[in-house]
C-alpha cells in the first residue's frame, strides 16, 4: 500500500477528527497485514499529531479480531515508526496495572456487550454458547471485559478501530453487528459512512462492496 493511498483515505472530508481518521486507516492496514504499509501509516499518523497511546491501544485490541500475528506486526510497525521519528519505541505504553478482579471484569464485559448488542444480546450469548460454552465465556470476560472495557479508548473510539478490520476481513455478519453496535454507543450514520469509506479505500473493491452493502442495510438505505 502506498503513502498516497493512505493520504487519500485519511484526507476524505467528513465528521471524524484527524485522529479518528488515522486510527481507522491504521487499523485497516493492520488487518491487511502489510508491515511496511502499516509502518508508513503509523508514521503519517504520528506526524499529524495522533497520540501513540491511541494507536497502541487500538492495535492491542486488534488481537481479538485479527489474532496475535497481525496485532504483533501492527505494534511492531508502530514501534518502528516511532524510532524513525526519533521518539522512544515505548511511547504510549501505560504503566503496569494492578491485577484485575475477575468478578469486576466479567461484570464490565457483560455491561459493555449488552450495550453494544442491545436487544440481540441474549440471543447472541445463547448462539455463541451453543458453539462452545468457553467461547461465550471468553467473549464476555476476555473480549468485552478485560480488553474492550479498558479506559484508554471510549467504546465509540474502539468501534472505529474494530470496523475497519472487519471490512478488510469481509466478515459481513460481524461487520453488521458492530455497525449497529457503534450506533448504540454514540456513532452517527455520517461517521460510519466515513469509517467504511476509509477502510474500503485500503481493503480493495471486493471487501469495499461488501462493506457498502452492509452499511446500507444497517442504515435502512438499501435500494
């Protein structure tokens, strides 16, 4: 992926701040898995004033959706970008946190998952539990509790990191769920249009077509 393509993605007019446009674009590149492009994107984001801590937190949560290999590569690209700009590669790493209370983590996970999924929360839990009970438990405790409830990014900002990855993955059912979830936690239709547009430019046309179709369905704009 070239720097001009990245610049085109993040310079598109719309309601999102520069930081959120960069966050969406770098998360899309993390999903693509091109380390050089990710480093270039991170360097552009940092040069435009995006906080390393925001990028680091978005890449950290990406392991839930992309797996450890992509998350590790994205965080490595961020470190290399920092060093190339004469900054410390550890910038943006928060201080070590105290051990988490398991019950509190589960409660936080249940609350956030219920907020994002709204009326389909209970059916979702039953569906995932039928796949495997441990998957349901890990989704709530690990995913929504231990990771996505961290205070470094708001739920809305976290969704803006999740959505581009799902666009790249062409994960249509999950993309639809998280588009609806993003609306529930405060995103606007115009913001979702911009997020999808940014991701689509970096994901390629097949993925872009799926994303546009899914967004139209969520917003009730299907022909």
